[in-house]
C-alpha cells in the first residue's frame, strides 16, 4: 500500500465514530422524492457538509428537488465526478419495519434505516473520503466534482435539463456512480454500465362503465382486448415480437464475454433467495443465463388491472383494463424509437384503439472498460482487497448514466460494499457498519489510483 | 276482463296505500346476504306476513339464511310456486346514494331503496295479490307455494340441499320466478329460462415475492404466463377454444327463433345507455345479435390482477397473477364437465401449473313455452295490457332455476314491471310506485288465468 494512501486509511480508522455519526444524521433526516417530505432540509444538510470541505456549492432549482453541485481542485488535472442522490424511497409498508425507518437503529453491527444503502451511504462516503484526504494531505490527489440530485427515486425527471444547461459542471474524466455491491467474503463487484428503460402504460377501454356479464355475448371486452394485444408482444421464451425491436443492437464484445467469466453471480442464491423461483426462464444456466441478464432487452408486465379483484365472485364485464410495462433496453435501442415501434405494432395488429401512456425513457450506457478510469477502479479493488474484482460491463438494471456520460463519452462505474440483500426500496433497508467504512476506504484509495493511472 | 278478477283489481286499487306501506316497511329493513346484516329480522317479518295470510310457515335452517316455505290450498288442484328472495346486495358505494338506501324515499313517484327492485318488490307483490284474492273471494283460484330464500345475492349456496331434502315442497306446476321487466310504454317481457354459470379463478405463481424487474431477462413471469394461458381460451370473435366446449349444446328450436321476433330488445338503448359502447361484438345486429345474447355461451374475464397498479411507475416483476372468469352456459353444458375441460385444456397447452379455484356452477334451464303455465302467463299479459308480450325463451343472465325446476321439469317464468335501468346491485336502486301496483295486478290476474288454462 502506498504510504500516502495508508496515512489516509489510518486517519479514517481513527475517525470512524465521527464518520458514522454523519451517516446516521443523514439517515435520520427524511427526504422522500415521491412526496417531497424533508427534501429541503436534507438539501440544506448536504450544502452545509460541502461547505465544511471548503466547497462553495451551487444549488440549482430544477422545478423539483434542487441539484447540488460543488468542485475541489486537486494536485493533477484529472477529474472524478461523484454522482449520488440525497432522496430516498417512501417507507411503506411502515408496519413491516422492526425499528422506525428514520431511527437508524444499529443491531449486531448493522444499521437499519431508509436510504442507508440507497444512497446516503454512497453520498456520505464521498464526503468522508475527501475530508480524510484534506485533513491528512491538505490537497486532494485530483479534482473532484460533486453532482448530487434529489429526484433519483422518481426517475430523475430534471437531470437531463441540468446536464444540457450546465455541460461544464458535468464534464469530468470518470463518474463514480451511486450503488454497487460486495458480498461478505466475496470479491468487489464493479459495474460499468446500465440497461436503458422505457416505461409505458397500455389502456384499453370499451365503455366508461362496467356491465353485467350477461352482456359478454354481445359487448366487446376491454380486458380480453388487452390480453390479446399483450399476447402479440412476446413469445413464450421471452422473445419480443415487435418488428424492428432488435434492430441495431450492439453485439456482445470479446471484452464483455471475458468479463462474464469474472462474474460472481450465484445461480443458487439468486434463484432461491433473491427471486424465490424454481427455475430460470427457459431453464437457462451458466454463461447463457448471464448473457440474458446483461445483454438481452426485456418486455416485462409490472402490473395489470381490470374489473373486480376482491374476495369471492362478481359477474361483471369491465369497461376498462390497463397494464404497466417496462422494457429494459440495451445499447442501440433508443426509447423514443422503441415507443414508436410499439405504437406501430399495436396499430398493425388491430389494437389502434389501445392508448399508450409513456412514463419515462432512458437509453442504456456502457463505459469503455479499457479507459484509465475503469482501470483505476479495478486496481483500487485489487489493492484494497488483494483479489481480482468481479467486472460487470453492464448491470441488468437502469440508472440515468446516459444523461451525464453519453454526450462526452465519460466512463462511469458503480461499486460499493453493500449487499444485494440490503432491502433497498423495502422495509428494513440496512447496511453493515463495516461496509460503510470499507466504502470510505475505497473512495479514498480510488482518488489516489486514478490520479496516477496512465 | 273476467268479473272475478276485476273485483280483485278494484280491491287492489282501493288498498294501494296499505300495500305500498308494506313494501316500504320491507325496504326499510336491511337484509344483506353477504354480511348477514338484518337477515334474521327480515326473515321474521316475512314469517309474520305469511301468518297474516293464514299460512303456517316452515322455516328451514340451512346453515346460512333460513329458507321460508308456506302453502295455501285453492279452488283447483293446480299449483303456483312463488320463488323470491328476501336478501339484498350490499349498499356500497354508500356515498353515491342520493337518499339513504334504507330510507325508501319516494321522489316523483319513484321509490329509492336497496332491494326495492331486486327482489322485495316481487316478494311483497305475491303477498299483496294473495291478500287481495282472499279478502275478495275467500279462497284462491289455485294452490300457491311460497318459496322464499335469503341467499340469492350470494349465489344460493344452500338452495340445492333444500330442494333435495324437500322435493314435496318445491313440487308445483309452474314457478313464478323473481325478476322481470316492462319498460314504460313498452310491452311486458316474459322470460322463460336462464343461462347457466361456471365461475372460476385462475392463479399463476412463480414466486411468493415480487422481484426487481431487472430480473425479467431470467425470471419467469406469472403475469405473462397467465396472459398466455388466457389467450389460448378464446379467439378474437369470442369463440371459445376449449376442446369439447360446444359439444352437446341444444340447437335453437323454431319456437325459440319465433320468440326472437317478439323481442323488444332495443339495440340503440342497450348499446348507448346500458352498455355505453360504440359497437356490439363483431358489429353484430338484429337476429344474429339476439342469438348471441340468448343462445351463445361466453367466457368473460370479470377481473384480472397482478403487480403494481397505483399511480406512476414501479419497475417490478410480479410473483403472482390471477383472474376471475365467468362462463355463461347454455342447455347441454354441465358446469362440472366444463370445469374438467378447462383443466384439461390448460394442462394440454402447458399451463398445468395454473391453479383453478371454482367458486360456483349452475346449469342453464329453459321452460317449455307450450306448457299451460307459460301460456297462462302470456295470456295474463295480453289481458292486462292489451298487447302481445315480448317472449324471451331464456335470459342472457343466470338464476338457480335449474335447482328447483329441472328434476321435475317444472316451467318457470320471470316477468314484472320494473325497468332494466333500475340500478339493481348499484346505488339509487329504484322502482316506480305504479310499476309496483302493476306487479300486484299481474300476480292476481295470473292466478286466475293459470287456474282456468287447459
């Protein structure tokens, strides 16, 4: 371990209590994107902490939660962007929490709090690592930019306008992106890209009112119509049947195939514990399974609703039916184009009357794994944990990486020390105290590694 | 008009207020089958009224609401069965009622009350007509049997056991069955049969818990599975694709075809006002439309549910999905056989894992339109209203007629004076006061006509 880094790591070790206290304070402040509860106070706390680091933050009013920006110059002219968010998901169902979601109760070395693993841990980690560097060495090894938004849990509706209005703010040499896992005893996982997303609702309607089901013989059914429409979208293997849907998809590169071999994906744990299923789709295994997870677009029904859904029987013919669908997209699939293809598909198959409501769309993004940034992240993990990290060229999930990274082709990576079973978005969200300290150490080491990377 | 009948009609005219008071009193007593609210009191009131007619009622405990039976001997040995029910539907949504559901408020000659058109009107009508005959002539023209149940709105779960345990009670020469319409200014409608019903729920499950939709690429989807299964059940024209489903269906007879010509079904009123749709299924019209309504079985989705159904977007892969289906059946289709065919169909098409929960099943029933009973009913309407009634050999709806009528092949008919737009089962259920008096007159006249029918 480089001596300069070691001193910072020692400082972190000596100030563990202080850093933990900051995390707990952040977790005790509600900041729910969906309702706006506590957002203003939380933003104020973030601004105050940045000021303590010597930053004069810029607070951009977005029309939603403010976007908070700050920068610090370092020894070399290379720049880290820290992308994190200070908003959290709602706490419902509240009665399933063992301790209140904002109490930040610590039990057996684990902190339980809404937001502790998504993503107040990440945000506080950056602040603590920078603080430790400054306290020990005065100047950071490289420039850093803090880009903290407050609407990630609502789909980052204003992030694109921020990026377009302030290209100078978002420009950097690599984004340390929120999120990331390292299971206890396992290698660090580094994720260098994300899938895109198109989220739509389909609405079928034949009448404003429901009818007595004796009329089923002569009255068209909105729910049958919707079911028929859905059935034209996908075959039983999950293949999407929309003309042109797979056009232009970037093929899997050799680097990506190589990365699959480092993946620590546990089929058994995912199947049994995370998903609770008997078999994966089409009974896939091994590399084929991972190829599907990372490189295949999907068409998923998030929810469907029509008519009577209570106990017992009600003989009713519903006048309306609707469903929510998310398409996970891969590079080469622009959400706008997929939306157009979906409309064309429905029109062509006799479902021109089915309304499409588009909720959001975001393209996929993949970083160049050979960029200095990505290499520095990998070396950080090797240095700290003395083993080869698991490299995922993309996540199966989605994040607005594209918005910040695509225009200037900036690499980004997600990594961290929290577990996949951290209950993010669910009751009893949690993070091990030790994982939090690891995340500070990773961030501090990373600054050094990227500063010296050729 | 026969003089004997005219005297009874005159008596009814003179005692209108008294009879109306009885209906209002019955309507002011809650008697909700689903919750049991007021059932006991209501049953007591029915028993008391029967006693006033000189009947010593038999009250059968069924395990649910009591079944109330009574009989009166008349001048000739021919017997009417009066089938009615003293239970009603729940009053929800309560805030849509203009006046409280049990206030029986009268506005502009219309009574508003839960149950006033389904079926306290029918039940009280029988009591009043019998009372008027007895007051005027002492003895009724024929025997009557009162068969009053208290669970019709819950699907008559104990009616079959009553029928099996007491064949002597249910034996008669024709059933005056609850329900029936006569629109203002239109002819009387007589319905001589009903469709059958099979009500099932389909349950698809891949996991106890919902998953993050990033896993859609590798995790099977319960809701896609259900949608695929549903799509094998029916084609776009409404034709059911279950092997053997149409086997053994009784063809439409000439008498039935002839009856179609008397039907007063208004395409425009049904389409616009009752259903609120733009076109009937397959854009059918005229006789073809009526043939579908009365003589085609259906497979209707009453409701479907899975995953997230709230506002906005949630990227979730639901672990479970379910739907409720009602099959309306025609003579020749036993519900048990259809249920077996459905199971076989799902198994054969790769959906053996989809669970079927059967709620209820009841076969169709059609009366012989040439029976003395049916002829007497037709003549009653001609006599009272001086025009040919509309004859429907079957309803598109379902009623447990089969249970009482099939074994002994007893004809049954539904007729009345309430409107199709009476909001039965809905807020502001109503009945015109004049329609109630007409229904008493019809019942009284009918006894005379059936007694003398050859």
